[in-house]
């Protein structure tokens, strides 16, 4: 059993689940006053991230141009209209609930623990939870209490995304950076994880000036902390490569011994490999064409294709099920290649010349069997597109694509149609709206 779950099973015995939809902030521990060790509560906060993995994978890939659904109503992910509300029970509801449970657990640790490292990890997880919520839903409810009122519904009113960033996500990550060290421990937050996430948060907001120093700290400090690109792309993915993987900065640990909202047959890797009849052959032909273009322009065969796609190019095999290890795949939240590419993007947006930016991609492209891009493009717009293309192929089926398109303003160009910005975010679960008598409101367009 993976490290972080050695205690979580015991911890969960002390947790109280929601009895109904009105429990907007489901209580975790009966009484914090009776606790002296908050390690179990912290482990519960990590555990609840499991409920976000499959929804993030589906939203990140199937909403974008990497994958598509066949069986109605699932193709609603490929339609930019109000249809997605029918996906509440399978995706948006579990995602929403899991994150607020994680947040409630982190609040308990932050308020009551006396261990600075525990508090740092809790602040990282709270920031990660709110970042996922804002990416997916936009404006959301803010709760920073371990014991929120059960009668004051005004606290459920959705707050502007900018306030969530400024008042929760960014302060929490700054605190986590101070509290945590640079040592990477599988499944746990570190200073580098917090710095990388803060850099991504700033980049998501278009604040590249503030993103740059945090991403630079990770890229430049990685080697000293034992963080490095794996020599071979196929050594990043698969349960057998997860322990002590030098490229993975933070991952949500998954174990078949620990049950979450999704069963073995409905977890993210099943969608990718086409084991669900709703999407037997999920890979979008546009992604195959992108690999073809990479081959043609890169001076060789892009070695990432054989690791990412089946030989037929119809299913995604990045997280293999061979040997019965499908249910053991961790979900990679942050890895070094992601940070390097984001750092290159940041430098480009901050005005660095192509001759400074493009060499950052060389190690990633060399590993993929491709030539350097230095000298092939020069303008800021060309470099921007080159990095976006590189992120697509490097990070395919890791849940980034849709959020990258939204973040960089490339939705219309890459999707080949004018998409109403209302549909850059996803529908608030209707159950939350009904349970609060409309205090929690729906996103426009849904």
C-alpha cells in the first residue's frame, strides 16, 4: 500500500460523511478539541483529492481536441452549449464534493495543528483545491473555517475568482513555500511543489512577471533536490515507475486498496484506453495529426507517440493497464517537464528573445528524438505557438490541454470554432443550487 494511505484508512474511520445535500461543508472530525495529532486529518485531505482525478482527466482531455466521446449524452463535452449539466452525477458533483471535503480537512489542520510542516502541507492542499475549483467553475464559495455555520447560508455565496486567488490561493502557497522544504516525498507536498503551483497560478492569471521567479526557482534548483527529467519518456508513466521518480514533483497517490468515488471500471485510465463503451476509440484525429506534424518538422519520429497512443492511434496508452496495475496509477499533478515548458512560456511572455527561450525545450525534445527548435522560429507569437504545441504532445492525457487553451487564449484557434467564453468553465452541480435554495448560483449559459 502506498505511503500516504498507511494511515488514511484509520483516519477515515473517524470521518463523518454527508448525510444529505444540505451538508455543504461535510464535517470531518467530531471534535477537533479532542485531537492532539492532526496527521490523520491531513492524510484525509490528501485522500479527498482522489475524487478530482477522473473529472480533471475528462475535462482536460475530452473537452479539448485530444479526445472525444461517442455515446450520448457524453459528446456534450464536445458541444459548447448547456448540455454538460447532464454530466453532474458522474463528474461535476463528485469533483465539487471531494474538493470541499479536502478543504474542510485542511482548515482543521491549519486552525489546530502545532506542526509547521503539517500546516504547510495543508495550505498547499487548500490552494490546490481552490485552484482546481476556480479553473473548473470560476467563482466559487470560500470556506476557511473548520466549523462553518450550518444555518448561515450567506457564507455559501460564490466569491469572484479574483478574490479566491488573492485571498486564498496565493497567500496559502506563499505560506507553504516558507513552511515546506525542498525534499520530494512521494505523494506529499514540498516547497518545489508549492513554487511550481504558484508559478502556474500566476501564469493562469496572465501575471507572467510574478510567475517567472517561482518557476525559475524550481527549474534552477531542481538538480540540487534530485529532480531531473527521466532519460526515457516511457519511464515516467506506469505504476512500476512511480516510486522515487525523479521527474514527478507532486502526484495524487492512487491505490486499489483505497476506495474513492470511481471504481476500477470508471477511473481515468479506462476512458483513455477505450475500455468504456461511451468512448471505444477516444483519441481525436487532430492529436494524431499533431504527432505527424511533429515528426515532419522535428527531424525524426516523435518517440512520445508510441508511449502516448496505440499503434492504430485510436486509444491512449500513457497509463498502461498491463500486469493488472491499472488501478495503481498515480495522477501526476506536477512534473518537471511541465514546469520547464511553463517557464519557457513565461520568459517568452516577459519579452525574452527566442534564442533564450527555445533552448529550454532542448532536453525535452532530445528525449523525444527531435531536433532543437532554436533558429526555426523567432517572433514572440511563433515561440508562443511552439511552446503550446510542445505542451500538447509532452503532456497529452495528463489533464492539461483544455486548461492550457483557456489560459493562453487559444480555444478558438485550436478548436477551429468560435466558442462562447461562458463555456470555458463548467456547470455548477445543480444539486448544490437546489440544496441552498439558489444561494449558490449557476454559471451563465448553463
